[in-house]
């Protein structure tokens, strides 16, 4: 597993439109990305926190292939409607040190 996050700082007055446009981009460009297991946009619970986009891939190679793909370039070229709502961002990548999956109780 390989995880890429993007912390997206969005002013509160732009949050609703940002979410709508980001959601549309996710649904348009992410289905069919090789190795992408899950994509989540987390909404902040306080105004001083950023949104966090989390993409979970099968491997770092799958993530790197996606970043180098025409699909990625097209999505980010067309995401000007999303980017205009963001005042800053920080991309971070991770591999798991531990992965505990709990189902049922």
C-alpha cells in the first residue's frame, strides 16, 4: 500500500463550491486509475484546518505512473475551477508502518 495526501487550505466562504468541484473532478478522473484503491476528501471540523485528499494505491509505482499519466495532467489542467478556491497546499506520501483492519465488533 502507498498513500498520497494533499492538504488543501480553502477559505470558509469558498468551501461549498470547492467541495462540489473537487467531488466532480474525483468522479470524472479517478475511476479506472490503475492501482488506486480508494480516494477520500476529508472535510475540516474547524475553520483553521485544511481539507485533506487521501489517495490509497496498491504501490508507489502505481502512484508514480498515475502522476506521470496523461489522465493526471488533463485532470490538473482542467482543475482551475478547483484550484482557484485553494490558498495553499502540501502533498505528502506515506507507506504503512502498521495496518490494523478491524471489522465487526
